[in-house]
């Protein structure tokens, strides 16, 4: 069961990262007014960097599910949740909890920690 939870965390994490990149590009960056191409490029780079880091964490969850035994999963999964936790806290704080993004990140974190703990083996 732990393996399934980690795989769900990985797949959901990849989906959250992809939706974040796409929706951010379409709804935030594209309509925004920038002083020039450099500023637009920087905004895109910063926005998509978080998505890349979240996707990397999701890939770590998938790797842990498929290649690591119970006790070895916990430290790897725990560290991989940190970028997601930062995004979750920042999203909840900045939007005062009115954006669903922090809930999705919290769900990914909960699945990953449950799967990484080994309590469901």
C-alpha cells in the first residue's frame, strides 16, 4: 500500500506541476504587461522553476516507490516534500487560503509522507 500511495503522490505531483505551469503561462504571464522581453523572460523563468522543482519531487516519489525499501524511503521522501511544503505555505499565505493550489500540494505531501512512512506496508 505504501508503494501505491507514493505512486499516487508522484502522479498527482506531476499533474499539479503541469497545471501550474500551463495555467500560470496562460492566465498570469501572457496577459501581464512587462517593460520588455527580459522582464517577461525572467517572470517565465521564475514561474516555471517552481513547477520544475515540484515535478522533480514527484519523480523522486515515483523512484522511491519503485526502487527503495521501506526504511530507506522515509528520509528521501521527507526531503523531497520540502519544496512542495514551501509552495503550499506560500500559496496559502499569499492567497489567504482562497486558492486551491495549496490544497493540492497538501494532498501530494500527505500521500507522499504516508507512503514514505512505511506504516501501510
